[in-house]
């Protein structure tokens, strides 16, 4: 392997009433719902576009007061509703008394990811998720990706979790900061990355020990599906394979945990340099 040195969309089409009593429709194609105090606060702090804030009736604390202040500063209309309504809008999620209606999440482009790397004066560091289906895993991966400075996360359009309120909540707001790119064909995208000088690595049990991995320079790391791992066709497109050494009885890790370990291995050579 020394060759390298050679070269939540909502499912509830309900019609919440405004304070004036008028019906305000949010169809599935018009709105997503994000929830949780930290996620909603982070969205409002960055003055991202918002439609309407829903606050649980009779809930009073400093965090909610700060969220209401941010909403007023951004011109976002808010509405007090029963807890049952928030349970419905969040699909029974841990909303903590606040739900924010936002436009559908916008995906980025590869060019935006490369532009971000250039703006930071860093070699591109991309993550390719091959069939991550659990939105909690996707949210956790985005949270770590933001922490270590990943410039873009690439998802396939089919057989993959997409950006939803659950992902936003799990990522604790990182979904607002990490470019997420959806592509039709991962293998073709990998070929495009290679043409731009990116070294692509996949993960497997029989790969190179990550402690010996030359993870500096412009790279993309492929993380596979929770059950089947990286698909054979995508794996064949990679320049090399890395593995996480393990000495315990369980020889596998959750997809988001494995992604975090490998992302930090890359970051170890980059952060502070």
C-alpha cells in the first residue's frame, strides 16, 4: 500500500394555528422540524432561515427565554402549544419544549467542500458514507466531522439516511456547519475525487493498521453500512484499506464510533498544524 508515495422531514401535514387563529400550512415539501434547546438555539444564533417557533405552554426557564429572544431578534413568529403537539411535530423526539419549523435542509456541492478547504488553507478531508441508514449514526458522524474539521460529507441519494430533524438534533447543530453532499453514484464521485488528487481509503477488518496509515495530505475516507460495511463496488474504487486494531472479544464497532476513531486519527496529524 506504499503505492500512495508514488502518486426530519416532517410526516405530519397538520395545520398549526397562529396566534390570530389563522391556519398556517406546512406541507412535507415546505418544512422540516428541528427540536431540542441546543439545536434550535444554534440555528437561530446563526440567523438561518426559520418559519415558526413552537414553545410548550407553561414552560419557563432561562434557556427558553434566550431562544424566544433570538426568535424575536430574527423576526421569527412563535406560538405556544401543548406538549402533545410538540410530541407530534418531533415524532416523539426529545424536544425539550421547543420545536422550530425550518425550510427543507439544503445539500451542498463538492465545489463548496473544496472551497471550504481552500479557505482554511488545508488539504481536503472528505468523508464518504456508503449506506449509513440510521439517522442517529449520521447525526453523530456529522458532530464528530465538525469537531475535527472535515470539509464535506458525501452521501448517496439511495439507501442512505438524509438530513432530517433527528439528524440535526443528534448532531447538536453540526448539520449547520458541515457541507453535506448527495450524489447519485458513489463510484463515479470517487473517480472524480481521484482526478482532483484525493487519495481514497476504505475500511475493513484486514486493512492496514490505522497507526501505520499515511493519513496526511488530501484524502477521503469511506465508512460503510451498519450491517454490511462498504459495498464491494465502492471498496474496489479505493486506493487503500485501513482497519482499527482491536484486542477485545467483539471485533466490530458501531459505524459512528468507527468513523470517529478514524477521523481523529486523521485529525491527529492536522489539528494545530
